[in-house]
C-alpha cells in the first residue's frame, strides 16, 4: 500500500548545487546570454533537469554588481530555464568558494592535506552561505518535492533544511571522494560536517570505499554505528550507499558519428601535422588532483627511452582553466607551462613537437573530435571521485578500438578494469603503460573495450539518477515502517 500515489504523479525534483547549469553574461541592456556549463556535475544531472517541471537552484556567481533591477531581469530569464539564483555577498562568496570549499575541503578530501588551509573566518562564511541556500530552497519548496543537494560546497545544507522542513525528502550526493577517517579527522569542523550530512534521508557516493570511509567517520566522530549503511541519527533512519555516476552514452556515441565531429577529427590531424603520428590525449580541468605533472614527467622519460617514437607520437594536453583565483592552481599552471616547455625544448625536431598544449575549454564538437582522433586516452589522476572523461572516450569509440590508460585512483577504475590500469605515482608504471598502449594490437583494443562499452551503455547518468531517487523512496518507506520521521 505504501507504493500508492508515488509512482502515479512524479514528484518535482529540486536540484541544489553550488553553480547553476548555465554560464551567463549581461549584455548591458538588461538582457543576458546563456551557455551550458562544462563539468561533471552538469553532464550527469543536465538531462534530468530538462525533464518537465523540475527546478535547479544555484549561486549566480556572475551576478555580482547587478543592482536590484538587473537581478529581477536575471531571475526572469533564469525562470524560463527552470533555474533559480541564489545571490551571495561578494566577500562571503569568496571565502566560501575559493576559501573553505576549494582551499580546505577539496585538497583534504583528495588526499592533499598539506595544501589545505583551515581558517575560521572561511568556515564561518561557508556556514552562512549554506544558510543562504537554505533560505532560497525553503522559499521555493512545495510539499512533496524531492530536494537533492549536490556536492562538497553544501555539506551543511541537509541538516539546515531538515530543521526548517522536518518532513522533506532530502537527498545528498558527494561528487568527490570521501577520505579515510585519519585524513578527515584533521578538519577542525569534522563533527559539524558529519552532522550536516546526516540531515539527509539518503547520502550517496560514487564508490563503496567512500561509503565505508564516511561510515567509519560517523562511528568515530559522532558515535553512530551502522548496519549495511543504515544509521539512526537523532532517531531518524538515514541510508548511505554507492551510486557510480555514468554518462549519457548515446549522446557521445552518436556525436562521434556525425559529420561535424568526423570533420573536426580529420581537420585536427591534418592541420596540426599529426598525420602519421599516434595521438595520446588527456583532457581535464587544470587541477593538482589530476596528476598532470606526473604524466608529463612520464612522457619525458618515455621519449628519452624510446627514440624510435620521435616524430611518431604526440601528446595532446587539454587543460581547462579552473579556480584561477586559488594560489595552488596558479602555481600548478606555472609548473605545467614550464614542463611542457622543457619537454618540447628537449625533444622537438624541425617538423615535430611532442606536446600539443591547450589551456582553454573546447566546444563540444571539438572535444568529441579529439576523442575520436586519439589512439590512446591517458586518464591518470592522483585522486578523482569518479572521472567522466574516460567514459566519454569509450562511448566515442563505441564498437571500436582506442586504448584507455586509467588511474586506479579514479572512482571509475572499479567499473573499467579492462583498461590498462596504472598507479599514477609510479613513474615506471606510467612509462610501461604508454609503451603497452602504443603497441596494443587492434583486436585486443576492441576485445578490451567491448565489455566496458556494454556496461557504460547500460548504466547511464539517467539510470544513476533514477536509482538514487528510487533508493530515496525506499528509505522513506523504511522510515515510515519504523514510525520514525
Ligand atoms: C567532478 C569530480 C566526477 C572537460 N573539458 C572540456 C569539457 N569537459 C567536460 C568533460 C566531462 C566534464 O567536463 C569533466 O568531468 P570529470 O568527471 O572528468 O571531472 P571533474 O570536473 O573534476 O568533476 C569527478 C564528476 O564531478 C561528476 O561527479 O566524475 O571525479 O572531480 O564531462 O567532457 N567539455 C567541453 N570542453 C572542454 O574543454 N565541452
């Protein structure tokens, strides 16, 4: 009987994340231009947001400096796109985003504690911003809505919402790793974060390892035990579980077959003089978690040891600008610029440059064209919650070869074991992986890719969202069965 009306009238889904799924710019005359944002989160949730009736609430980061009138105009334009903006105080926004989120949580959760800064003022701004988000969500929420909070910027929001809307359906998904207890305990506000998350009914992670880490922190920090991921927090049943995010497989598979993408791939090879070269590709936000210098050092060592590959291989390195106001990102950019310069200076010949380097974001067709044109995809992060680039590459090579070299530190590696797996800290291992990838026979490439492609085609981002939302329904039923809220 509990099944009843739930499946007859779909509930409205309210997605809440740091950023909205659009970038926008004012034209100075009260109008705005919008462009879909780039990033893992939007790739995953975009298709769901586009379904009728759903809503996305996020920070209007480009709205600073807009007067009330401008904000009203922006609100109107966003409403047409099923979005609602949260406006933040400029100083708080900086301390919350560049500060606590990206200078404390991001480095710590990715296992770079030496890069983490724990600043009380930034923590307080993080709390205030989470409260601003609570106010924005409460102003929009209708009874029956599913409130789905996304990611590490908003870890206090589930419990803030729970206080304001005790009966709400609240889900939380973390897109980055949850670190082991020994790392997490370094955070001065670890108790507040754990309790903040426990305001949700369902807490999702990309991988079981992250679930285990979270549960162990609940036990050791808050004294809350669990049975198979079920916890009791303040007398309320909460479930933690793994939901590995997939991609919109058909979109990439089909894009790879369009004339525009085929043309982009062919032009790339011809114009850059890469004909006759094997292409190794890497694409990511410029981020220290992605292992870019380690990969470049390995490529340098590979070229040292394999002069026979001179003029026959090129590494296309696409780094997308990210968090440029955070010091550690600027330092990394400098280091990568230098390394690319060193490698090209050392190995180039008059008609061959070993690293083809881009520091910008590419339009979708060009990105897909690059995937198609590449013989080897190097995805070697030092730590990555999931990583979608490796999945997109395989989808663009549907039914075909192409070699994926994948870090065992990416969440995706637990699903993609037919790839060449590497420890990204092991220079020798990276060099051997490059050798193996460049020499792999075509039939072996296809044999390895087929089962991975099959899995990715089945477990799409839409399926991910559906499973998460079904698990929320299930959690609610169990709560009702217990007579708990
Ligand atoms: C976080 C977690 C997790 C990249 N460059 C361009 C471009 N992209 C698109 C890719 C892909 C997305 O951005 C990147 O997603 P990733 O998953 O690889 O990495 P993060 O941005 O770090 O995402 C990650 C993810 O959240 C989802 O939960 O997997 O672990 O760190 O879709 O295609 N798109 C275009 N031009 C580019 O230059 N158009």
